[in-house]
């Protein structure tokens, strides 16, 4: 059956061109060749992602992957139950982080499953958990490559296009940008889960009997939810596709059942994750697909009533409009009741950034991330390269394919292309969405051009040119003798019971067909046009093929550049020697080996994941954004004057770590620190970056503004500044001066012990695992720097007041006895 499926294209072309079906041996050979190319594409995908391992060894990269690895290790060591209730007190000190409710656990669960499976298969294939996490992105990059080919085949019906799409997807930088070995980040799994969901959804629309596969699409979507917060894109993409099918006349019982199964199964699965909760039916960014689900039920019930009452003509539409009106009133009533209760949540900051200008989302944390900047033509060329020029051709062909076949699945690729382009244009990080669709549309373009060449050559080889004129003449005679039917478009002369208006419309359509469509069709299929099509397609293919070697070389060069782990990188000395700079990882190793296990390290939030993951020390904040106020407190502390900052830091940290030495060091990030610090509290300050840099920055000659010169950040980072030894003692400077570590002098042991006492944590319910910590009471007097970062539950506040009252009474009683 597999051979039959994969060889169907060649046979179809032969039949369409008037030739005999291909010999079974030829079909088998073609199918095997395609399978071999798919396997080769998977190998290419795996191989191009291994530069990091070859150059730097089996090490986790960047920032977020270090948290993901640490979470994976915790899951492997403690099991799912403890993992789902893990409150991490080594991050976000002294508050801690509720990992169980702020993580998408799909990647961790998948990695641990693979690790355990390999262990059960014997020592010859067993791998360490670190190695599994390192190779994880490369493995799933290969799987995503194969799934992209399947999606292309399902939507275009062209197996050759599927092969080309897989080959492009295997190396396109828009995919490798988040899936190199060592880049153990959520996107490396999420792209695979996304393409899987799209493929299974389109597969559910293939035939009227395919609708049960909609449940499988829902399960694939649940896996996507477990993998990444970008699941909202997948949900809305499928929902939009289902909605667009209605005006195109593709709504039918099978589509209704498929989407209903997808939404019900997907939603029931999604709400099981605490990080998602009831967002699918409450969040504005996810309500669209829910409304589509409701709309589908209304349409289905309406059509059932129409059929049951045997309504005809205008009666059908009167009944439909009544049903739609009643459903609309009911829906608006429900919204009117729920809206005042706060049921519907606002758009998230990141989603707002997709519709308004970058740096004006209202959240400086989001604005400070470079990946949230708008996409540019340079970015598209960098991450797409050759597909940037080929994909638009495939888009036009896909649109034509849908208009010709009216297939529900055929509409998905052009729709995906439009939506993905819009979001990538709003946020450069989302160019990752363009990887699969650019590959698919490139495959469609190449597949179409190949069919134009080989299909027409087959037509000529079977004598099509000699029979062309006779066939056209016979077609004209046959058309002139046929009465009007729905198939041939001519007006029926006999009475049909239809109104005169219907007859006039039919006559107009028949006239248009006879004067426009038929001549164009004959011209398109004429011998001369076929020759032109072959020559043009051959020219375009040859031109494109000439650029393939440069595309492959470019993709590998980009992959090498993306493979630098950030904790180490290649550099060049003045004498021309190339070295590997390991300053960052060596600094974290110094912390691990030379500080107490309970040491607390203050650093900007970017480095928190690495401090906890590599150094195994407590960090003040990390790359998660679950508590904006706490990060703002950190930013305000580091940008305060040295004296004021030390008064706060001595209650929170034992060491302070900064990145220095130029490039992306903390001085380069200082305007964002200042802006984030000013974003909460009574004195919100300015949010304009140019104005901030004039107040808190360094000019082109390296001279700091007065506010910058007085700040702790400048004195810690810049080698032109210096801190007082009675406040901070520099204990480590990395080899190439990229990292500086200071020991905090006169640390408050009382505050440290108070924060470590479980009795001072604020559980959300008695006996609960969800127990955030509190700032030490000594920080209350520094209200200009430290703002409230956690709202105390009412019952916890009552318990604290009662405990304070008991302690006060005990002190009074003790005094009376004395």
C-alpha cells in the first residue's frame, strides 16, 4: 500500500496526459527513491545540527536551556508527582518560583522518557541525561523535517513537492535557529509538535470518513501545549482554517465532526496543565477557536433543522437567519453576564506586542528582549535565504491548487503562509514559524515546475501534439450540442421550474465560460503553450538549482554561527590565533567550587538560569517573567548608588556577579535595567529609551552621565570605576575579563536566617506546596528601592498577625516575670 501511495503521482500524471499507467517496477523504483530522499533529508537535518558538539563538546547552550536541563534532572531524580509540585527556592530568592505551575513540561517528560528507554535497551545504547538533552534538538529537528514533507504532501497532493520540502526544511536557518545540538529549548520540540498537529488536522479533512482523525489532531495539539507557550498560534491557526472553510463552502458534516473532536479533545487536554488552566475558554487570545467551535455547532444544528423541515429556496435562508439570530443573542447574553465578573482575561503582553509597536507594549521586560523586535527583510533573507524568493511562487501555486481542487486541506498552506508572515513581521523571534511553511511552499513551487516539464514531455511522447487539433474540434462540436447542465454551464431550454432570475444568472455564467474560461483553457493546453511552459519551467528550475549549492553552504555557515553555546565562544587574539573563550562557564565553576552551598548570587536576570544550572547556587532572578515586580526591584538595586544598593544587597545576597568586557555586557544592558526599575512604584519615570540613555548612559567617548557614574552597576562593571572595599570585595575576574564576581561585605545573617525559615513563607492554603517566601523585614525601610513583589493571601496575613500577637504577648509576660 505504501508503494502504491508513493507512486500515485506518476501514474496520475500519465493518465492525465493520456498515456498508459507506469509499469509497477518503475513506480516501485520512484517510491523507493522518494523514501531514500526522505531518509537523506533527515540525515542532513541531524548532521547540520552537530557543529556545536564537534566544536565545543556535549554542553548545554544559552540561558533558558540550563533551566530546562535542571528541571529535567529534577524530574528524573524525583518523579512526576514531586516535579508537578516543585517550588524552587534556589531561584527568585527569597520568593522562590512555583515551577509546577509556571512550566510547560512536555520537553522534560519527553527527554526523561527517551533517557529511560535507552537505558532499558542496554549499555550499548544508553546515554547520560546530559547527552540526551544535548542531542534532543537534533533528533527532533530530523522528525520535524519528515513531518513537513508529510504536511506538504497532504495539502498539495504532490509527493515530489513533499521530498523537496523535507530537503529544504532539513537545513533552512529559520528551523536550525532553535534546534542546534545543545540548544535544549522548548522550540526545538515545539516546531515538531506544531507541524505534527497541522499534518494530522489536514489529514482529518481528506475524505468524509476521515473525521475521527480529528481526535488525533486534538492529542497532537495537547502535546504542543505541553511543549511551548506558542501553542496559541497552533490553536488559532487551526481555528482560523476551520472558520475560513465556511465562506468557501467547505463546511460539511465531516469537517464539523473533525473540528469538534479537535477542539474538545485539545481543550480537555490543555486545561490539565496548571500553566494553562482555563485560558482556552477565558483568554481573549484563545477565544477565537472557541467561538468557531460554537459557530460550527450552530451551523450543524441549523442545517439539521433545514433538512428536517424540507425547507427550499427562500425558506432555507429565513430559517437559517432565525437560527443565527437566536444563537447570536444567546452568545451575547452569556458574554454580557460573564464580562463584568472578570471571566475574560486581557491579551498577554507578548500578544499585544504582535499588534502594537515594539517597545510600547507597556511591559519593559518584554520590550528589552531583542527577539521581540519586528521582523525585517534582512532578517527574512538571513533566516530563509533561497526559500525567501521561491516560497512566494509556491504560495501562488498553492492558491491556484485550492481554486482548482476546492480541497479543504489545499487551503491550509496559503493561509498558514499569510498568518506566519504577519506574526514574523511583528516579532523577529516568530520567524521560526516560517521555517515549515517556507519549506512547504518551496517544495510546491519545485514540484509544480517539475510536473510542467515531465508531465508535458510525457504528453508529447504519447502523441499529444498530433491529436491536439482534432481533440479541440471534437470538443467544440460536443459543447455546441449539449443542453445546459451544472457540469457544462449551458442554458437549459426546457422548463426547469426555476425563476427567470436563475435563468439569467445561468446564461451569464455560461456566456462568461464560453467567452473567457474555455478559450483560456484551450490556449493553456495548446501545443505551443505547452512548449513554452516546458521551456519556462526548465529555465526557472535550472536558475534555482544553480543557487542550491550556495544555499547549502550558507545554511551550514549560519548553523556554525548558531552553534556557539554562549557560555563559551570562539575568539581571535591580536596575533591572529583562534581561541575558545570559556570565561562564563569558568566563572560559574568558580562559584560552584569556591562558595558555600547556600550562597546567594545577585546578577541581572539573564544569568539566573546559568547560576542555578551550572554553579548550583541560589540566584535572585532568572529568565522566567512570572514576577515583574521582583525583577524591577533587582534592576532598581543595581542602578542605585553604591551606598544605597549595599544597604539592600546585604540582606539578599552573598555575592554579586556582573558581565563585563564590552559586547553584550551589563553596561550595554544598563538602559533596560534603568527602564525596568522605573516601571513600578509611585515614581514610574520615563519609558522613552532615548531620554533614558541621556540620563543613565555612556556617551560615544565612554564618559558616563552623572547618574550612571554614581550607580553600583557602573562601578562593578567598568574598569574605570571602583567600589569601596568596606562594601564589596572583588574575589574573581575571569581570564579575558568577561566576568567579575564580588563578595558582599557585612552580610546580614539575621535576614538570611529569617528568609530560610519555612515559617515565614506564605502558602496559598494551609499545608499547600505553593509557598512563596518573603523579603526580610529589614528591607521594609528601603521602600524607595524595594517594592512589594507578592500579595499575601488573607489567611496567611491573619496567621502572621496572630503569630506576631503571640510573640508580643510572650515578650510582655516575660517582662512581667522579670
